[in-house]
C-alpha cells in the first residue's frame, strides 16, 4: 500500500469514498457527522490544490483519503481537557476508507507519524468505529474541542 498526494484525477473517486463513509456512519448510528454532503467538492479540491490531500492506493485502487498538514490548527487552540504536550504537531482531518478495509487507517497514521511524531485528530462522539481505530492505534483521548460552528468533537493525540 502506498500513500501519495491526491491529484485532480482522483477527485471523483475521493468524493465517492467520502459518500461511502457518510453512508457507513449513518448505518452505524452516527447521523449528524458529515451531514449535508460534507466534505463538499470545493473543499476536496482546495485540499488537493493546497497539497494537503493524500490517498492510500493499492494495485491502482484508491482505498482511503485523508487531509494532513503541519499545525497549528486553530480548531485545537481551545480544549476542554488538555493536550499531552504543546510541542509542534501534525494534523489529520477528513480520513475516510472505502469498503472499510482493515489496515488502511493505520497505514495513514503510520505515514503521518513519519512526517511528525506528534499528531492530533478529532472525531464525533457518535463515531465509535473511528474512536476504536484511534485508541487501538495508541491515540489518547485528550478532551473536547469545538469546530468553528460550535459542534463538539473528541480530540485525540499521539506522540511517538
């Protein structure tokens, strides 16, 4: 499995992966996260053009997508709880896996840790599969952060 920067040619497949992730969330009791078609095509394009969108590929097939960048991220400025540390960190957002294939999320985490050994990520309180994935990998729940629209998210951090 390789992880590479997403390209404009990947756009439609990325959008399909996000649609599949939204469907999976609804089927598993998470009815509000990524509602209304989030992330929209314009944000996917912005991530690609900004060099922040990455895809997991195997045998020519895209298996997952995520956004990665080096912090700081203003979303993480305020936390109810506390971060493990205040050192520079990398950020993962909008991670989604097609067909919920095992090992893809861990490959994304592995890749991100090669860029920065201190990562932050957040997820919805109803996204139990994502919470299990993060905690199984070794991410520690640190508290609650709030998106720009005020929606709460569980914040996680890992440092290796």
